[in-house]
C-alpha cells in the first residue's frame, strides 16, 4: 500500500459503532481486525522510514561533530505528518479494503456436515 496516498484523516473522529460492526460479525472482531491491520501498517512505515534514514547514518564515534542534514529532517517531518497507522487501518476496514477470515468459524462451517 502506498501510505503517501492514504485518504485517512489525520485527526480523530467519532465513529458510529454500528457502522464499524457492519464489516464483521460483531464489534470486537472488527476492532481486532482493525488493530492487526494497524500493526501491519505501522511495521511497514517503520521499515520504510528506517531504510530512508539509513542513507544518512554516520557511524563515527565523534560526539563533537553533529550534522544537521536538511533532507533527513524533511523526511522525518513527512512521516510525522502522516495519519497514524490506527486511522489508516480503520479507514481501510470501513472502505472494505481489508480481507480477513476467522479460522474457527471457517473450520466449523466446512467440517460440520449432518451425519446420516
């Protein structure tokens, strides 16, 4: 997913619980799905940021020389302005862009056949 094109709001908004529960079998399942997706997004963003900042890494032990790199500062500011992973995950869930399944329900529904 391209996080730069995310249409998630950067501010917190109040949601209708019924709207959240409409995408899953109950509210708690919806919250778990949103939180797991938010964790995935957070890890992806952190890896991407770490890769970009790795270019600016200075491995010398000289504490007297501290360089302020404007490019590094701009990259950090961009990632700080992004919506939080929780809001991105919630937006994806509400738009129906998240695929999830419950293995317990799927297991019972596929193996439970009436006995003859």
